[in-house]
């Protein structure tokens, strides 16, 4: 294989990796993440970027909580969900960047 062919193949591989990373970026941002609040209180949902989508509470469980306790549980769950979404996004992008560009 001559140097022009090697450069051409390298360029194809780079292009394929760029496409794979772009697809992973779109996929990671569009995948919601649902985490349990804990104590049977319900769930928090964030989008792939970690932005809050919803907080779903279990009415019966919330009745036994103080405002401060409930907000603490929800805030903790939201921070965990944001972190998990960020980690998942990074893993997806890293995996896409490592994939071989020849498919």
C-alpha cells in the first residue's frame, strides 16, 4: 500500500470516528435517565444532558416527610441523576471515539 492509499484509509477512518462520535452525542442527549429518590418517595428524571425533566412523587410516602426532609431526598437524587447522565454521556462518547472506523 502506498502512502496515498494509507492517507486515504486514515482519512476514511477519521471520518467514520467523527460520525460515530456525533451519533453518540445525539444519542446520549436524547436518552432520559430515571433514578429512584429513595425511601419509597418516587423518581427523578433527567434528560441525557442532566437537565431535570420531572420529579414523580408517591403521595402516600410524601405524607410522612417534612418539607426539609423531602427536599433533601429530591435534591440528592437529582444530583446523582445529573452525575449519572454526565458519566453515561462521557462513556458513550469515549466508546464511540475508540471504535474502529471501518464498518
